[in-house]
C-alpha cells in the first residue's frame, strides 16, 4: 500500500469513526427519550416492539477476599464485588403479535 493509499484509508477511517460516534450519541439520546417516556414501567409494548428497562442483579464472588483467605487456590475469574446491580435496556421485535 502506498503512502497516498494509507493517507486515504486513514482519512476514511477517521470519517467512519466520527459517524460511529455521532450514531452512538444519537442512539443514546433515543434510548434516554424512550426511558423517560416509560416512567416507572419496566416493560412497554409499542406496536411491534417490546421495550424493557429493568434492574438486573448478578451474583459474583469477591475474588480479592478469597485470594487473601485462600492464597493457594487458583482463581481464574477476576470478578469483583458481591451482587452488583445494573440496568439493562432492550428494544426488539416481538416474537408474537400483541
């Protein structure tokens, strides 16, 4: 690949990255608007879409504490904290008509 081709590809890459950032920001704004419209509802049927926004709790082991308590064990999972909580937003086509 020549220097001119590399420059062209680098320019194209920067333009695509800018488009991705713009689209990501727009998608986040749309998600925020939908979440605001949902209020306290965890799930909404909007035409052919089922939209959910609810808390998700996962169980994880505090490996740092276990490593201190049991240093001879080999811990492959580096998860930290106990029962972290996150919010998950999903918007997808319904499998069945409403």
